[in-house]
C-alpha cells in the first residue's frame, strides 16, 4: 500500500503505513452476546504461523487464507469500522457495514476499493457527516492528541477521566435515504506515534502539571471545560503524527430517531400546531417506513380524526364515540397495548375504518394513549387519544415496530397532555390573576378527566367607564362633511359633461346629485354612508372611462375626484380620518394611563381586570377570596379608592390632550358601586372570559349596560357630564363609604369638594339608584381647564 500523507498543518510529516491488522480492533456486540475473538488474538495466532526463511511456501498460503478470513470477519459484522489519516480524517479503509450505512454499495466508490481499502481519495468524515464541521473534527482530534501528549511527555494518565471513552453521535449522508442515518462511534488512536518537533516548546509550562499532587491535579482536570482549554493550547504544527486513526461504531439510526422524536413530543410547543405536527409526522414516517399518520382525539361523546397522508394534512373528521364501538381504535384502548392491524381489508367494520381504507390504507399500527384516573366511582382509565401509523401495503408492521411504538407511549402521552393544556389555556388571553385556575383545569383535562366549569364565587365587581360624550354625533358630522365633498366633486364632473355635450341622461344624473347633496345637508346617518358610496360607484364612477374622453375639462374633473378618493377607503375620507385619529389617540392614551394604575393596583392584591375600548374605555374588575385567598375588606376598600384615583387620572389625560389641541372631544366618567358579591364563570361557548350566574348577578349586568345613558330623575339630564366623575349607588352604606372616598380625593386635589347628588330615573327592570357627581380637577400646572367626573353607585 502506498504511504498516505498527513494534513498540511502538520509540516508534511509522513504517516507511517501500517497494515490493517495492526490497527483494526472490534468491540463486544452491543446485545451483550459472548465476545468474538479479538483481532489482537487473531493476529497473535497468525504471528505464530509466520514461516522462517527455511520453511516451505505452504504456510504462507495458509497465512494468506487466514488474512482473507480476517477481512471477511471484519466485513460481515454489524460493527462499523473505518480507518483514517490523522488530522485530515481522509478515509483509507471502510468495512462492508460502514459502506452500507454510507450508501456506497453499488456505486463507483465501491469499485475503487480493494477489500475495503481505498487508495488516495478525497473522502473525509467532514463530507460524510452532515452535522460536522472542521471545528468539531479538530476538537475531537485535539482531545486524542492531548491524551497521548500528557501521557508521553508529562507522565499524566487520563484514563481515569475516560477522555477517549466518550462516544460521538453523528448523522451520515446516505443518498438512498431521504432522512439521515446516525452512527455512534469511538476513535481509536492507540497506534499513533507522536513526536515533538521542537522540544523546547511547552504549551503547559505555566501550569506546572508535574508538580501538582495527583489528587489535586485530577480534581483540577475534572473542572468544566478544563480539558477543552488544554487541548486548544496544543500547537499542532509542532507535532509529527505517524500512524492511522481507527473508527469503531454502531448504526444507531432507530435509537436516535426515537430520542429526537421523544424530545420533539415533550418540548414546549403543542404537538397539534401545524408546523409541529408536520415534524412529528415526518419523523414517524421515517422511523416506521410508513405512508401516513393519524391522531384520534376524544371530545366528549365525539372523537376527532386527524390524518396526514404522504406529508399532506386532510380535513379533520368527527365521529360519534358510539360509532367506534367495533373499531380497531377501541380494541387497542381496551387492550391498552400497541395494536397491529395486518390488513384493514379483512377487518373493516366501522365507518371510520372504511374511510381509512378508501384513503388507500391497508395496514395500521395503533398506539393507545391511556392514563389512570381516580373518580368518586373508583379507579379507572381515561383515553387521551390514539396515534396510528398507516401503510398502503398489507402486513407492513412487525414486532420490532411494535416495540419501538411501545417506547414512544410515555412521550406521546406527555405531548398530548401538553397539547390539551395549551388548547384550553390559550383560548383566550388569560389574565395572570386567574391563570392558575385555568392551568389547574387544563391539568385535569390533560389526564382525561371530565371538564369542570371554572367558577369564581363571591367576588366583588368594580365597574367604571370613561366615555366620549356625543361621539356618534361627531362621527355623523364627519361622514356628512366627507360625503358632501365627494358628491360636490361628482357634480363638477356632471356639469362639465353636460357643458361639453347635449345629454339628457347626463342632465338627470346632475339633478340626482343635486338632490343627494341637499338631502345630505339636512341629515346623515351611518347607513347613509354605505348607501351613498354605492350610489356613486354604480351611477357615476362606472362612466369615468368614457368621461375622460369627452374633453380636457371633464378629464381634469375626473382626475380631481380620483385624487380625492386615492386612499384605502376609496372615497373622500378626510374628516372621518381626523375623527378616527382622535378616537384612536384618546383610546391609546387612556389605555396607557389605566395600564400604569393597574400595575399599582395589582400590587395591592391580584385581581381580574378586563378592559374594552370603543368610544372611550371601560373596565371590569373582579376581586375576592376565590381569586386570591389573601383577600380582605382592606384590600377591597383600597382597590375601590385606587379605582377612583385612576379614573381621575384618565380625566386629566383628556385635559392634557385638549390643552395641546390634539382633540376637541369631551369625556364623562362613571363608577358603578355594588356592595354585594356575585359569582362569575367561564363560558367556553362564547368569546367572553366570564359570565355572571343567577338572577341577582344578572341585574348587575343590566345596570352596567343601561347606566351610561341614565337620566337625573329631577333635572331630566344625563347623570354623566363632561369632565365629571359620577358615582352610582343604591344603599346608604355604599354612599357612606364613597362619600369618604370623595372627601379623600378632594383633599388630594383630584376633585372639587362640591358634590352634586340626585336620583336616577328608573331603568327597565332597575329602580332605586342614586348618584353623586364631582368635578375632576386638572393637574396644578394646568388649572385653566376643568373636567368633571360623575360617580355612580349601585
């Protein structure tokens, strides 16, 4: 064999050529079977047969046959063996098992080898291993050199640290497989001969390794990353390395696929997310050589079937649980073991089975996900779901597949439990104060327990609103201004057309536009906004392509119309845009103000708070022991007072916007008081986070909806007034409490000391409400503007 060369960074030092029998060694079979004779033992036996000069030629022939058997022994084993040059990792020998793993059998590369030995080739482990780079290979190489340098030059034996015993896992490129193959291997460097070119260069002179006591040195070397740091010190150019490296390993593709699939199932993201489900489907099809996967999930009295076939997701199908009584799925869950269906054509008794059969499925491997549960009736089992592997060929799955599927059951249960939890807890943006209860219920359901309604009993409601006064009228005025402008632009077009040519249709169109303009001047409503836009589009704009050809004047009028409507709304939207901007500015600033106060209020005691923004901002707070067990009357009264202070600050926010001429709208503020508790529950059938229970609690909801437009019984004016805080209440106890709060607010400079009181005109189904109203004061530096706040107590 010709002498191979080492890497260029080793000063072109020659690598001594060694026969394979000097360096190749096998390991005991991974299944702990009795050890095969080691190569060293075979070599020792062969060495005894080497003939002397006077011996006959026959012993040489016998030795050649024994060598041939030795190479056959290496090639037929499951252990993967390869020989490489140090530094470059250039391949020089690979046994048949290694060639099979790399997919070289039947390729031109295989014809270039002689009994597994390769001539000078450019193939390196860096090219063969997908997830390897030069740095990874160099770190491994340095680790081995460090071992022998310390042993040879410092008499330090690292065997106790097992530096060279740690296996390495790498993915192998194989052109015959879409998914990578995996190998777990060890490097053997025992045959390397290492020589320092310049003996004066000592990379470890500053450490005094020889002077360290053995125990202290071993403890020092065991520190994290210590060996890596020492290996990085090696000056590779100062070493002459002779010999070859030996790679010994095993094909661990299946084990690595199971490990990676397990990790994928138990990580944070739900397995039901499309991208995650795609990855799981791809891994399962590769591991089991399947054509598709399925997931059957129970949901009450029904089950949902999710199928992925050839990498494509099919629409979910829902079946009743009753329809699956004779199915393979329930047979698998009843037996609680991996269930092999060799040929679906022979046993196809349910609609679900027949659906799968129509998809082309012939054989299935079903993995039941069943957990133990404890109920009042005793111990039992709950079905989380069934995972299935599908194949279009009959009799595809075997006992080894069943064993692998069994290994995956704990990971599938963990993954599906997490998916159930995420599906439940992420239906809404759950408030942190009540998130614990949703997580608790999600945990129950993930174990297959029947759903329980989430209820928070005996909570105190705190409701408040900052409402833009006359926002509907402002909006209608903006609509009116924009529509009038657009119709006038249209009228200019009609006038120009009529002056350019005699057209009776044009005259009638012109008269219609005049009538519409007159009507818009008198009154405009929201529905007219839509109808007017449709009218212009269907009666005027459809003629624009013709009109532009009539005359330059008509063309100029059409271009002016189009320019005015050149926006996302495709109409004149000037005043409405200004209105929308003001509305958005008010909403944004009020949300920012309220968010600051909420942060402070949550520090008093965690509570639920929901905010809605329409024409202003309204908030709904629930607080009580069922939400936080530390709740006390002091917490309730503190939150009520902070609620009033927060609303006053919202009023001041509006004052600042008005003083800066950013808005010209007025806001009124209201608080609804109720001293009796209510029960709230999470209704999964609508988008609201909580609904109230019982007729007493529903009355509070009715008051919330109607109190904003309530009228003073005597003055017959709205109880809410611009710039004022109105408190609505119904009992003397409530008034005494809030009268005290209003006095505190006045002392702090939030409101005027003067309090207006009155009775609320009876609402539909609600009577006996009273109100107190005070004016909100601006900040001391801007006393020129005054805002009043109305407080409503129920």
